[in-house]
C-alpha cells in the first residue's frame, strides 16, 4: 500500500490540531462585577541552558511517541533543512517536524513546537513568531480520514508485537480520538486548547496513562481558536495564555503538547527537566526590529499619547520599562468574551490540570480561568498581526479605530507598513475557508475602543511610535 506525499503532508498539518463542524456557541454569561487585576509573579526555575533548550525544541523527544520514521522518511525527509540547519536524523526534515528516538529505541517522527510557533516575515523565518506564515498552519480542513489511513498503514506494515507498533501506540490512540473534535471555521486561527482538552480527556490524572473512560465530555458543536502569541513576550509575563489562566511554574505549562504522545508521568518528568532549558532559551528571544524607516517627526507625539492612554495596561518602554501584567475584565475590554468564558464557565480543563500530576507535583503550577484577557506587552507589535486574542483585526490602524475594522476579510501575502498589519481584501460575506468572519461567536472584532478617542493624525503618530518598540 503506497500513500502519496501529499497525503502525508496533509496528515502532519494536523499533528496538534484537527477536525469538527462549526456551529453556534452556547449562551454564556460573565460576571460584570469582576474588575481588572494585576497578576503577581511566581518563582520560576532559572538554572537552564538556553543553547540546550533550543536544541531540545528542534530535536527533542517531548512528544513521546510518533509515526515510525522508517515508514515516512522517504516521503518527508527529502530536502535539506536550510531553515533550522539541523544535522543527523533531522538534516532533511521540514522545520515543523522532528524525528527522535522512542523509549524502546525505535526512531519515530512527530511535530515540534515550531509547527505553530514559527513563521515567515519578509521571507525570514522567525522562531516564536506564530505560525500563520508556514505550511503547517491551516486548521480549517477535516483530516480525520487521513489519520485513519495512517493507522491502517501502520497496522499493515508492522506486526502487532513489533517495536514500531509499540512506539506508535499512544500517538495513534490519542490522535484517533482527538481528531474528531477540532476544525476551525476558517484559516488563520489556532485551536490549541481544544486539542489540549481532547488529549487529556482520557488521561489518568495521577500518572497520565491512557484510560478507557473519559474524564469529561467535550461539546462538539463548536471550535474556539485564537491567535498565537509571540515567544519574546514570555520574559515579561507573570501568567501564560490570553486569559492569564496559566499560573505558577512555566516549564509544565509550556510542555502541554507532550500530552499528545507520552506514555506516563515518568516520561513527563524527564521532559519537564528538559523544559528548564527550553524556558531559558525562550527568555533570550528578542523582538524583531522594525525593518523600515520611521517618521522621526511624529514619534515623540505618538509616545506621549501612548503613555497617556495606553501604558496603564500595556506598559512603558524605553530606558525605564515596566509591564503591569494586567488581566483586564471583560466588562472593561469588551472584546469577544467566548474564549475566556469557555474556560471559566466549563472548568473540566482546569479541574483536570489542577488535580493531575501537573498540578500536584513540584514545581507547582495550576490553571486559574477568569473572565478577562491579559493586556499583552507590545515589544515587536509591528510583527504580530493580526490582532486581538482571536486574530480578528488585520492591522493596528483598525485596532485604534473600531469603525475601520472589516466584517469579512481575506488576508494578503504582504505587510501593510502604513496601517501596520497584513494587507487584506474586504469581502461581502463569509463561508469561505480563507475568509475571516467576525459575525461568528468567538470571532467578533468588537471591543478595545480606547483608540476611538484619537484623531486620525494621532492614531498614525501612535502607530509610528509602536513601530519602534
């Protein structure tokens, strides 16, 4: 049985994410008495080696299991890796895939963190950019049948008691279940946490092994997704994720992709130790510098306006930097509430995490969903379009002027350096997988009306200043 190269690539587009049919979200009500708060810092492990962390990110075994490499290497490992410049087994691998040795000695292949957290900007690959500029990041397609075909191929190729089948077992079982839950309504958004919910749905809390019974039920009626935050913001954050629910030790919070393929908590512990190095690497990343000239004549004006109207939430920059780590209440920010409410109203993810090995063993971490969104740092904001937690706004001018935000839009291939974001085309209606539809629940472009107070001249001055951060 021979599978075409395109079939393999289609499968690996969804190593972390998968399929479902989008329907209406249930009605959710948030607590409008809850107010904006500052999230306090918690101790982090600072003993890691950044160089070792980068090597582990691109060559490491943190997924735990995967597809037998022998099965796919002639189809996948066909072109020299000129992006990450890897050597050895990954010398000819696409940047978003990694081959590694399973615990039983078999070579397997799976995705790596750059599947989502890596992208191209002006032709340059940037680790930590967010992944909408690479071939791995279209989650609007239903690929369940592709994965079923892969399962069949593995069974036909290898005997039941073979090491290859053993090395594939957890990966195969968990993805077969998870791929039935996720597909985004259009390209350009990332359903990371719905996949996380699917991966842990049948994992034992104490030892992380797979079990027959589900810990909870997932609603298949909808798929909520988000933008991908840049890695270089991590060093300033006291909590992770758009709603600030990731608290405590970052090493455990960062290794959640491991629930896709690890066997148990023993493997998880070994991975967590390596993520001490990963954390050290992530804290070395700096935001990319704006590549074009800026209008020096209006930067000072933009900085003054920003410090007066925006810095209270987004922080100050320059010689004296300060970032407040504010979790802004939904009632105040008024952006689409469904992403935050999905976790605060439905606590199965938080309950599982907090009661599991992740939450009960040292170093301590926990998940604490609240009805709000973190006001992010703005270092390198010019490079992080589209904007808002759900990627609903294509450029900074539209962030600062709510009336200019398109209802339906298709992203172009180039940056718009005047409006500072992606070039886009307005269209009359949604329903196309390449069209962002802000009328869908969870994908609204409403809220963050603070820039509406500016004149157009003032907005352009603020944008010019933001280019320098």
